[in-house]
C-alpha cells in the first residue's frame, strides 16, 4: 500500500528514527520562522498544500500553515509539556505520543487564519477559511483527519485545522463516504 495511505496512530506508530527523505520547505504563508522544522512537508504534500492555499485565495481565503513536519524528538517535547500542564486525560485527547503523530510522516499540516488569530481552535471551523477548507481539501488530496463525531474512531478530539495528505482519489472517496482513515483500513 502507498505510504500516503498509511494509517498512523496509537496502534500503527512510525519508527522512532523515521524521517521522510523528501522534506522540503513550504512555499506558502506560514506562521513560523523561515528555517523552522515545522515549515517542512514531504514534497508531494507541500506542492498540493500550496495549490490548495493558492486556490483558496481566489475565494477570499487567507490560510496560513501553522505546523507541518515534526520530528520524533519534537513530538516528545510537545507531549511531555502538555502532560505536565493539562494531565493525562486531556493530553490523550489532543496530543499524540512520539511516533504516533502524523506530523512525523511529513504528510500532516495544521492550518489557521487571521479570523482566529492564527490559533488552532475549534472556532476555526466556523470561519470562511474553515468552511472552505472542509469543502475543498479533498480536491487537492487532503482529508480533515479528525472530524467531528468520529472521536471514538480516531481516538482524538475534533480538529478542524488538521489536514492529512492521502492523495486525490482516496481523499475524494473518504469525503464522499464520510469515512475516516481508520474506517477505510478496516474494509
């Protein structure tokens, strides 16, 4: 099976030393320092995200990258910090353990917009950008990875800002059927 379709979660983690060999800097607006690791995505995902964001501009959407690739070590820092701040129950709903984050694959991207001060919050879904992203992301090969109402299936809280590149065919299929990547891998 193509790596773009690979399920990455608590049951199917990435190896500790996995680093994609085709990471490139994203060439679209990003709320991060120019050389920050989180500005990287796998080449195919970065090109598709650029096309998505550029197309969104023609609809008046102002989307910004917030976080792309994260190394195993960076995910461990994020996980441990949130665990100390919010405890295990909250952390388990929102933050993947190291190796279990799709960001390590270089195929996941968190997006936001000025209407929510470039924050990652549920209210993003109600912005013009959030609604547009939900409708148009599949046309560019992305899925909203953690949809509302599917928390028990994905194991994570609803995240309207988190998209994952899976390729156009699978993204459109999942959008049409309403299935998550977990449900797709069960058939």
